[in-house]
C-alpha cells in the first residue's frame, strides 16, 4: 500500500514538474524562434493555378517593444510600389504613399485585411501565439505535436488554429486556420529555417488560401537577415515611414 | 527646346554616374462624354536620389502634348530630430478620404476629377518638421505662385501654416492654423486672404471594427465651418467600405445661389455632400471602386464605378463609368446637361 502511494506521489510530482501542456510547447517555440529584433529583405510571390501573378519585394524592421510587435515594411519592387511603406505598432497601421505624400492611419479592421493582395493578413504577420492564444495538445504520439490554438480575442476572424510543431526542435511546421464554420480556409507551411544567434528564423514560408487556391510565398534573402540588432524605437515612426 | 528639358536630359545622363533612381511613367488617358472625346498622352519622368543618409532629392517632370512642367523639385534634409524640405512639393494635409478641407496649398488640375492617376500640382514651399517622442510640429511657407491657365493669369499669394500632430490613445490628432494668402483665380474670381483654424482626428470607434475620422476647419473670412466626417470598415479580406459627409463652407445650400463658374476650378458648389463607397479586391490584380456622390442640397448625384487592373509589373489599366443625374439648376444636373448623363474614362499606364 505504501509503495503504491509513493508511486502515485512520484508520478504526480513528475507530472507537475514536467508538464507537456500547450502553453509549455508555445513557450519552447518562443525560446527557439522568437527574436527581439530583426532586419531583413524579402520577396513575396503570389501564385494562382501554377502561374506567378504578382511579385513584390520589401525590406522590414521588426522589434518587440513592451510585449508589442513593431514592424516597418518598405516596398521597393515593383516600381509602382516603390516608396510605399507600412508601419504597424500599438495595434495601429499607418500607410504611406510617396507619390501623394500622405500618411494615413488605417482603421484596425485593416489588420484583418489582405496584405498587398496576398493570402497573408497583417494580423498573420504579427501573431504572438503565446500571448494571443490559449492552447491544448491534440496529439503527441507522432514526431510532431499537434496543438489547437484558440484566440483570446473574441473578434478574431479565426475560430481556432491547428499547429504542427516538431518535437525535437520545437519549430513550427505548419498551421491550419479555421473559421466559425469549422472550415479550414488557410494553411501556412514553413518550408525553411535558418539559424541565427542560436535561434531559428523562418526564411521561406507559404500560405495557401484553401478557398480560391491562391498561394503566397515569402522568401527572405538569407544574406540580408540581421537579428538581435539595436533598432531604436524611433525607427518605427512617421518620420521613418517617409524616409 | 525648353531649359527644363535640357536639365532633365543632363540629369538622366548623370544617372549613370551618380546613384539616381529613375522611374518613367507613360500614360494614355481618354475621356468620353457629350461633345468630348479626348485622347491624351502624358509622360512623367521621376528622379530620386535617396541613397544618402542626410538628404534626398526628388524631381518629377511632366510632359504632355501641350507643355512640359517641373511638377516636383525638392530637396529634403534629415537633421537631428527634424526634417527640412525645400522646393516644389506636394503637401498632403488632412485625414478625410474623399475631401480634405484643410489641404489648401496645391491646386487641382482642371481634368482631375475623373483621372485615377491624378496628382496635385507641386507648390514652391519650405516645410520644417520637428519630431518629438510621439508627436510632431510642422511649419510651412508657400511662395507666390503665378501661372497662366487658358491664357489667363492665376496668382496665389504666400501662405504660412502650422500643424501639430500627436497620437493619443490610438487616435491621430492634429491642430492646424493656416494663414491663407489671397488667390486671384484665372476665371476672374478673387479668394480673399483668410485665417483658418483646424482640428482633425482619425482612429477607431471604441469596441468596434469601424474606423472614424473628422477633419474640421473654421474660416475666419467666411465665418463658417468646413468639415469631412466619415467611417470606414475593411471586411472579409476583400472589401473596403467608407461613408463620408462633406460640408463645403465655400458652397451654397440653395441651388438658386450656385456659382457655376466655380466648377471650372474643380470646386464643389453645393454645401452638403454624402459619399458612400465600396472597394472590392477581386484578386491581387483586379479591384473596383464604386461610389455615390450625392449633393444633399439639390439631390443631384454622380454614381461612379472604376476598375483597376494590374496587367503585369509594368502595365496597369483603369476604366471608369460615370452616371450623372440632377434636376435643372442642380450641380450635377449642370454636368449632365453639359457633358451627358453617361461619361466614361480610361487610362493605360506603363511604369518602368
């Protein structure tokens, strides 16, 4: 009897100290792939029915400031987008068009909208899984964890996400996005990672719109990536939008 | 050959030795209406030197079948916590979507109303902007502008203005003062000098997805208020809706008191307008913008539907269809009498 009680006690103690719950996995993901600051240049390609319909290139600065994600993206290709810039911080998006020389603060609903006609929304680019979602493990028997993430924001357009995470590396392999009707309407596949500063950066990813078949691929130029650099907060300002 | 053209050829030549970036835009614009059938080619040469940390240089030359014009020629210095812009510039004030009562510094071209690629004409100016932690203060001076339009003189006296902008609780808020100089219009009307005070804000309606904005000015000369007030919403990733109310303090609320000569200045002549609009992005290459411009004083209206199509990275196409309706003596009734109930316009742009 005593042995049984001791055994149960040890099992319980082990469970408490090494609990593989969803939150723990998200924390591990952060540990291995969440950077405080990044600069990079990327190419975004939109593909429909196997044909490239649009290509654009941009440089982006990102930084975590007080648990908020700041991002400044400046487009430089094609020429019709050159001089267009987007600043995202403190839940707001500012848009600048060089030819009209006007900065516009967009409404928050713009964040749910498509980024430059792609399958990504602005929200998608800034998701903080640990802070913005609750999570539970659906499956951990295979080589990947399968998590279900439910947004804390009741106004989110996603009812829940299914995330596949490699058990050894804690790198996200794919994410499926489900709407209010439990229909999977987008899938994100992370195709390639590269290691910087002992963490892993997504250098190639693609988002598939399951409704219309549109595929958006973002490929980051690896030699442009600079991580954990000192980016001043002033980089994320109206002044830098126009520069 | 005009001196401006020689300067530009010189600059293009030096583009190969200096780090100038050039963009050439070629347009073919056409407009079809009653007794109007225009076909206008236009070229814009844009030169940007922005490789330096401390300054940038921007030039824009427009060449059409009538004339060539240096529409933009400015140098911008990046100083410590401030910027200084000198030269011919487009000044973009205001938060309204369709109307900007506080954006008074640049003229609008005669045919701008239905031109999707229209840009305001540049104005010689000095602009100094001082940046603070979460705000900025801008001081602006525009020089005397003299030009000839349809063989008649148009002269603007200098303006000077201040704008203080700050983001508070996710709202962009602006306080404005403008000392507007006298403007002798080419049609023989004189706009008197004026002092204009403005208050603008843009943000979101709390606990909703709707954006909201207000652009409001008080004109001391007219002792009246101009405003643009609106809401907007992005939804379902493809749709953008906005609804804007515009109060034109220069207009009249009774059609019997309309001054129709102001229409040639691209000015509205009524006082109260409502503009609902919907943009649909069918694909990353194709979008449409449908709007209703309703004159609330005389119930005349324009319904417009424009389509933008990016054929490829170089070529884009725009086509617009306009339905113009109004009773006799109304603002858009005058348009439909002059130009027909249905108008159409199209443009092809090549950019490389």
